[in-house]
C-alpha cells in the first residue's frame, strides 16, 4: 500500500437532516431569492457537488426545508378549531399566526407563504404546493362548521393569515401584529354573530 493511500483521511459523513435544518434558517432569514448556493454551502460546510448530491439542487433543498417547516411549524388548524365555536376558533387562529410569525426576530413570517412569492418559478411552484395543503386544512375546518358560507369565509380567513405573514416579514413588530390579529378576530366574531341573528 502506498504512503498516500495510508495517509488519506476518511471521508467526513454529512448529516443531511442537519443540513436541512441549517438551510431552513437561512432561507427563512433571507428568502429563497436572497440565498445563493455559496451561502448554502458555507452554512452547511460542504462543497457545491456535495450539496447537489445530497439534495439535487438549490430548489430541491428548499423543498426539503419546506417539508420540515410544515411538519414542525404549520398552524395546527384541527387543534385550534377543536372544542371552540367558529368565531373563537378563527380569532385564536389569527392570534396563533401572529405569535408564530413574529416570535423570531430574524425568521419572520411564514416560510411557505413568503416562499410562494419567490421570483424563481421552480421555488415558487414548490412553495405554492405546500401553501395549498396548509390552506386546505384551514378551509376544511371552516366548511365543516359553516357549510353554507364556509368557502367564502375560508377565503377571508386564509387571506388574513397570509396578510399577517406578509406584515411580519416586512417588519411589523410583534405587539402591533398581535393587536391586529386580535382586532381581526373581533371583527370576524361580530360579523358571524350578525349573520346568525339575521
């Protein structure tokens, strides 16, 4: 055996899940379009060929991060709606969204919602796919409880939740965001009460 073979260092094992965790944070901090392959390889401490071997592409890695994000940080629609009347559940959903989207000063907003605004079409399509799933979970809970007006009400609620993400992403502070969410909840409950009375 040659001297060079004997001295060759063993190849370092790359932890793909840890890589996804690190990439998730940098994507959330900067947005998909603001992150370069060089940023990712530096954060993951690997070279570009290793990144492509592990995840296929930058967009492939983004898809892994969205899968991780939705598994761990999606708004728990079924838990929020369980045991509450419709107005209270929607109000709680708004507050939960405001709290989640503003809890980390450097990772603001919803990673999926903001990812769906990416300029890169592949990344945008990936994020939109996850966004549809998340929106459907909320819509299903609303339609179950208000079948006659559920679809329209769900559109209002989902638009509000996405608006809270956008507000957080652009820098609205946590206190103001929560106050906005609480006010929106009051307005929804008032509107639902008026509808029932009619």
